[in-house]
């Protein structure tokens, strides 16, 4: 037999509803939709905080510092192909 090689990365889309927040508020991050030719990809979400600390998050986090936060979405398919999407929020 033969094996089909999957080297097609998933695609990911973000539905960004808000990108400015007050310090101390809960940030509900953008919804992510990822699709792939080999099934539903797994998505990991992390936030890079203004103090350069990066933490893994779920669907929300508390913005405890002023500054720019970058939210990253990493989508992986079953064959280890991946894609990254990100956006920034401003906390005042």
C-alpha cells in the first residue's frame, strides 16, 4: 500500500469584537475557528502580557496591567501541521 502525506496546515479565523479594555477587567478573547483537511485542529491560546510574561489561557483572562497584550492562537492538526494567528488589545 501507500501512505498519503498530509503537509497542509490548518487555517484559522478570529472574530474580534473588542480590543480596548480597562485595567482589572475580564478580557473575553476573540472566538477562533480552525479548519483542516484532516479533521478538527486542536487550538492552544496564550497571551503575551505587557511585562513580557506569556501565559496559557482559556477563553478569558483578567487584564491586570496597563499596556499592549498580544493574544496568540496556535492550531495543530493530527499530522503536526500548524498555523498561528494573533491580535492585540490595549489596556488603559
